[in-house]
């Protein structure tokens, strides 16, 4: 059986007087979750606003106190609206680099273009960030002469 929990948050400041932000009806433990960009779009606010709204907030459930952030899956959406986790993107990044031509390695812009072909839109700086997290050097350092 799934635990369905309705959680309401609020955002103040530039968005206006306190207004409801999120109503979560998520099956806790089912592996699903909300994606920040989708929630932000639906509310008409920036993703960072959603992130700040759920930061340091908790929900009291029969399973204990759970951080509100746990209801959000880390990731983005592909061109079809399906959630794609950051871990899945990192795996794709690693596979691209492992299968690249060592004499002509992929630059971050080229990785962005290949991900876009797969329906995943990311900024070049995001690719660079995850490349660094995965300890993958830049293209000029991966090149074999």
C-alpha cells in the first residue's frame, strides 16, 4: 500500500502574498517524484524559487519526518515530458565519452548537442559540471595524439 500525502507549501516575497505552491500526491517509496522544472512551470515561477520553497521543510508522516525535498526527483525532463534523473544523464555522459574518438574527443558543446538529439536539453555549463563530478577531464586533456 502506498502512502499518499497532501503537502502544501508557500512562497512569499517576489511571487506575492503567501500562495499555495505545491500539492503533492505522490506515492512515497514508489520511486516516483516531482520534477522541479515541471512544478515551476505549472506555478509560473523560477525553478530556484521552488527549490528555496522546499529547502529545510519537513513532512510528518506515519513513517517518520521526511524532508519535503525527498518528494522531488532530481533531474529534468526530456522533450516528451518524461522525467530524466541526473544519474541517468551522468551515465549517458560517461557512455558518450567512453565511446568517443580519442583523436577528436567531444567538447562540452558537442555533448550538449548529442543530448539534445536524445531529447535532453541542458546548458553547456551543466554538462561541464557533471563532467567534473564524474572526474572526466575536458576534451583537450582527453585527446590522444
